[in-house]
C-alpha cells in the first residue's frame, strides 16, 4: 500500500473538561477521497483546525508528506501543499476572484517580497490563476469582487485557490453547504476527478455526495472515531446507524 | 531617612496607580461591554477636574466640587454616548479612534473657549490638608492617602457592582454575548449609556482628585489616558482585575523608577550624569515593562474571555 | 497606457500643488510658498502612514515617533556639523553632515530600526491592542526626547542654517519647495508601485482576510512588519524635511497629537487611495490657514468636520470625487 499523504496519529485536544479530540487517528492515501462525517458538535472543525495548523493539539502527531508538521504554522503547511476550503468561505472580499487566486499562485512561486512589478500585468500570475478559475467554471466571473459572488461561486473560488496552490492534499470543509442541487451535482462530478490529482479529506453533511464520492468514511462522534471503512461498511454498521445515521432516515 | 523616603515614594506610586485604575477601569469596562476604544476618556477626566475646580471656587466647598465632577463627567459621557458613540459600536476601530480623536479636539478647544488657557487651581479640602507620620520619622500628605483609600473603595464597589447586582449581571452578560442580552429583553441602548456614563464618572472622579495635586488645565487628560492604555494593555483589555493589577504595577514602577534609577546609576557615574541617564531611562521604564509583558503574554496578564 | 480616474486626480492635485507657490510669487505673497511646502511634507508623511494604514489596515497611532525621529536626526546632524563634532555612538563615531541626502538616509535607517523594534512587538497583537501599543511606544520616544537634555529637551533644537542639497540654495523658499515636491512625487510613485505589486497584493489581502492569506502559504506577520518598516521610513523622511522647513525640531513632533493628525490627513483624503494623503494634507493645511485666520479655536471646527467625515462621509474627499475603489 502506498505511503499515506496525510497521517494523523492519536491526536488529542481538550477545552477545559471537553475532550474535543479524543485520540483520533486517520490517514489519507494517494488517489482517495476520505470522508469524515459526524453529528454537529462531534469535533470535526476542531480536528480540521489542528490539521491545518490554526490549533495546536495537546498530544499526538500530524504527519504530512512523510514529515511531522506539528511545529509548523498555517502558512508553512499551506506552502507544503495542504490546500483548504473553509466551512464559511474565507476570501479577500474586496479583491476580484482572479486576484484571490493570483495570491495563491504568487505564494506557490515563492517570494511575496517583490515591490515593483504590477501583478495584473504579470502573465506568470494571471494565466495560471485564470486556468484554475476555468477548471471550476468561474472564468466568466474572474473580475467580479469576491464580495459580490454568490454563495456557491465563493465555494468554487475556494477550490480554485486550492487548485492553484498545486496542493498535495485537499482539506475540504463542507464544500457542498448551501449549494443548490445542480451546484452540488456539478461539484460532486468535479471532486470525483480531482482525487486523482491529490487525495481529499472531505468533511460533508450531504450524505448523497459522501456516499457517491467516498472511498472510505470515518465517523467522528464526541471526539472519537467510532467507525472507519468502506461506504458499505459504514452504511451497515449498527453503531453508526444508532449514533448518527439513524436519525437521518 | 532613606527608608522614609522609600516608603513615601512607594505611597506616591500607589496613589498614581489608584488614579490610573479609575481611568483604566472605565476604559476597559467600555471596551469589554461595547467593544469600543474611547480616546476621549481623557477629556472626561478633564471635565471632572474643571467641574470640581469651578464649583469649589464658587461654593467654597471641595466636596460639592467632587459631587459636581461626578455629575458633570457622567452627564458629558451620557451626552456623547447618545449623540456620537452609539453610532460607532458597529464601526471598525479606525472610525472609533478618529471620531473620539475628534471629540478630544472639540472638548479641548471648547474648554479653552469657555474657561481660557490659564490653569485653574483647586485646593485640597481643609479636612485633608494635614500630614500623617510615617515610620522613619517623615510625614506624608493625608490627601494622597485619602486618594488611595477612595481608589480601594471604588475597586471594592466595582467588584460588588459587577458580581452582586442586576446591572452587573447585565454587564457580564453583555461581555460574553451581546445577542443573548438582547434576547433577555434588556434594553441594550440604555445599558450602554449607563455603562459609558459610569466609566465617565470614574474618569471625572480621578480628574477632580488629581486636580487638587496638580493644576487643572486643558490637555491634562491625555497623558493620563495614554498611561491608562499602558495599564490595560498590561492587564488585559476588558478585565477589571487586570486594570487594577496593571494600574498599581504601572504606578509603582513609574514612581520608583524615577526615584531609584538615578541613584542606581549614581553608583558608577557622577551625580549629574546619573540624573540624566537614570531620568531618561525612568521615563521609558513603564513602556519597557509593557513590551516585556507583551513579549511573554501578548493578551496581557489577565486576558478577558473573548478577543 | 490609459490612466485611471484616480491617477488623473493625483496628477491634477500635484499640478495644483506645484502651481500654488508660483502663483504666490507672482502675486507677491511668498508666504504661500511655505504653506505649499507644508502641504507637500505633510502629504509625504501621510503617504508613509498610508502604506501601513491604508494598504495594511494597521491603525498605527504612533507614527509621530517616526516623524519626530526624522526631525531629530536632521536637527542633531545639523548641530553636530555646525560644531564640527562627530556623532558618537559609543563604539564608533561617524562624521556629521549637513547634506540633506546623507541626513535623509540616516533618518530613514534609524526610523527603520525603530519601526522594526516597535513593529516586532506590536504586530504580535491586533485591533485595539495594536492601536494602544503603537500610541504608547510613540509616547515613550516623546518622554525620552523631553528628558534627554543634550538636544534641547523640552525646548527643542534649532537648525541655524537649513541643511544643504547639491547645487541648490535651500534657503530660497521656492527651491526648498521643489526639493520637497520632488520627494513627494517619488514617494507617490513608490506607493503606486507597492500597491500593485505582489507585496502590495499580500498586504492588502492580509487586511481583508488574514486567515485566507495564511492558508495560501503567506505569513501575514512578515508582510506587515516590512510594510510597517517601509511606512515608518517614509514618514521619517517627511520629518527630516519638516525640521528643515521650520529650522526647528521639538518634542511636539513626537506627540500623540501629531500621530492623530497624520491619521486625520489620510481620512480626510480617503484611506488606501493613492492621492488620499495628498488631498488630505492640502485640505488640512488650507483649513488650518483659512480657519486659523478667522478664529484661534479652529481645532474645534476641525473636530466637528472630522466627526462629520467619520460619521457620514467615510470615503473621504477622494471617495466623493472618484467613487468607490475597485481592485482589478
């Protein structure tokens, strides 16, 4: 079996008496979509924050591309190729869609300490950024400020940014949230192909999308992974049905 | 003699600290509850001092002046809250800084317009004019001791107000969750005006008490304001306890620095040089303390629950 | 190459500023030359602050520290050059110079080091903390200047003869105006370049959304620190020019009031706009002059005006003329 791209080992984080992450281990292997599901308050966001680097775990290890990244900040992990979309979209709202993506291109190219060359006339920035927008279907909206994009378009833009970073792994936090059925269907098709470029750790509430996309599913409840396996395993796991799926059917 | 001087300076430091606490408590309360940075807090301090000086001069009673200072500062606070400040709660900090900077200009020039540029003088009330003996043989001004006492009373009063009363409960609720307090049916606009007026009254009280030690003049508020900023940065913005600890720390460090540093440098350079170097360093000491605290704890000594 | 409306406004403002002293001389009123020079210098100081405040969203309430340090460097170098005493740094000594070019470089270097120190501490925080801390550190330089008697202490320091510029008699007001004007133009070009550069993109994005910038792999702290240093250096250059204009430097250049005024200049003009600081400075100096001629209490009305702008006209003057700003 191939070496995992992202490998989380026995991660622990408590807030006061609350064990938000209680010994979580999971990995992400090349070419797969690993879905992380669980009821609200299960600790999914806390886990994502620790993987991305915004929160420091109390114990355990986050390994990315074969090295431990516990000591690295958000920016350093992103530079290594950890691409991310947010539960509530997080963009430079005054900037156009294009400039949001260009920021990722500029980061990937190396230094942001260049003071004189105008970015809008720099084809090495605009062309890759435009290409990323085209892939997510936002080319026509490239010059619209992010603040004026629709909810679904902002979701697409976040994915375009992650694409432009040439990510080695994607961390997508509820990318379907708030999208219409048509948008969800398109995005599902897109993510289906994306896994071959880089594996995806997908946090999602839309069970249709999860069952359609996931190679593996892990179920997080009260900070613990109670089950992990294929789609069928999870569908038929009685504990999962009781803890989580039961109230959805 | 040295011991007596030392104790005297220590008390002076406490007295400065108490005065800073009165300023900082209002600032930090207003920030904690409304999320507002108020540069014009120094103007309210000045309003208190002027009100006290004028009423004391007219009536001959410092105590009436003191009442007037509380009333005038609270009224001025309530008026600017209703006219200006409440439009700023939803704005960013830059707008808050600018609007309250504009208020400083208006207050300062307005005061100069009304009362002229000459300082007013405020006498220490006869009851507190004496001195008390200190261990070591020297004597200490009773009035300064009284300031320390007032500060202690205010600290206890604020503690009781916040932990034991309905108003305090609402203030705590407002600090932790602004929406919840609206849902509780509390009239949030009135609450904000009351909190602002309370903070203003504390600043006015500080201004009036210090007015009897120094002269009462336009511009007296800003140095106190900036020291109060240092206090709440050290203590942690939004924390009354932090304001108290920070104020006493700043008051004592500043006073003792000015007293001890020139002597310290005097051990290895001549007296006049030591006075210069020690004095210059002492003038920067509290800012250095602030930098050190920030380097270790960027959120201050007692960070409030929310950012 | 087509110019945006905003760039046209900048050019028009510069042309207007350039015209003032010549018109003044023609109408036999050379005092206005000094007024125009003040506009140019305060505009330059505000251009500097605009890098941190406008582009980076860093509300520094302590830029008077850099303005004053620039002024003191000009004063100290001039006084040492006058008395032929080298500048003694303890470990080494440098010959003092009364050449403006040398003074400007020293002023910017010293301010750059100071900005790096203040920035490294204050940029670990944000929001109100940042405002209060920058204010406090500026106040520290103010008290230091007052308590250090070697360079005048509270009384300040006079520059007997204005410092020199190669091939120009700087004591002729129009010549000195042109020097300041030239520096302002260079700074405006620099600002426009930075704004549109990769660095500017990262800096402006960090103002809009810090998390986004970090999650594409750019650490906001380093970007902001460099911006703060560049900002302080430009403002220090303005301070050096200001000291030479007045041939006097005093602790008032370091006061919190000065810091507030610099922010006010930008707000009157329009935050983050290329021409904002210049428009604000011209408006401010004109306001001060006209209203100051009518009433001693002009700052009262300045306060009312400022309150009106903050509460009701947030785009500033340039915002009223050029409309909302858009990014590519």
